[in-house]
């Protein structure tokens, strides 16, 4: 009973910390659907705000979830792996602020480190990523990539995003979802999905049926 109570308290703590630091980070690690929905809502908002025409819709990946189990215990040894990049979830408010500063430093002064490190929050807005998985991951005393910063940070969870292990600064401009076809996809409410996916097929068939009904009604009027 005590063990189950401890697990529940730890899970609740992670959710509360994310809620207090950054609303877009709030999620329940035991609810993959909630994680995916929250991330996709934020990706859609970013695509609309920043005119990103090919922001892909994320899907949960059990394969990436399995890869989390193989990550090194020392989080300072983390690097983008084969088919994924990583995003650390802060374990406390101060660590969240540390990560924000770290991300700003990387973008403003040292983009080269992204070949072997993380862009933290910005990892969630890489347009070409299509899969995600998140789980608990204890990371203590994560070191800064800025040699002038001696403070470290602690993280309580991690998300892997794939399939790309490269961080890109170039984005296809245009209204959200307007150029999905250029990457072999279709637009679904501002995000790209694979052509012929169930969601798109249902919507496409609906429009076909409506068009036929209108055509028939015009012919027999």
C-alpha cells in the first residue's frame, strides 16, 4: 500500500511541477493520449503563429518508449540517437528556468552543440518530427553547455521525438498545413498527416458524398 501511495505521489509531483512552470508542459505520464494531444495543440498554435506550413502531427511511439529504457543513467551522457532527439522535463521550478536560459544560450550563441545536445523546449516544435514517447527519467546535476555556467539542473522525465536526429533551423513558410503535400502528406486542421491516413480518408470521403448530393440536386432541380 505504501509503495503504491509513493508512486502516485511521485506522478502527481511531476504533473504539478510542469503545471506551475509552463502550461504547455502539463501532462500525465500515465496517459499517452494526453501527452500527444497537448503537444499537438501546441504544435498547431506554433504553426499558425509562425507560419510553418509543414508541421507534422505527432503520434505515440512504443518503439521510442522502449528506447527510453536503454538511455544512459548519467544524463550528461545523453545525445540524440538513431532516429530521435530528446527533451528533458524539469523536476523543479529552478531547473525549468535553467533550461529556458540554456535554450536561449544555444540559439543565440552556440548552435553547433545541438549536434550532440538538446534544445529543450524547442525540440517540441521541430516540424519534421512525427513520433513521441515520454517516461520518467531521473536526471541529477545536468551540466550546462555554456562553460561559464557552473549551476546544474535536475529533471524528472524525458521525451524522445523522431524520426529525425538532426535539429533544423529551416522551416517551410506558409499558412499552417498549406504545404503538407510537398512532404508526402495531407493537411489535417493545420498539421500534416500521412496521405491516406484514416482521418484524412474519412474527411475526403465526406466531401465527396456532399459534392455528389449537391450535384444530383442541381441536375434534378
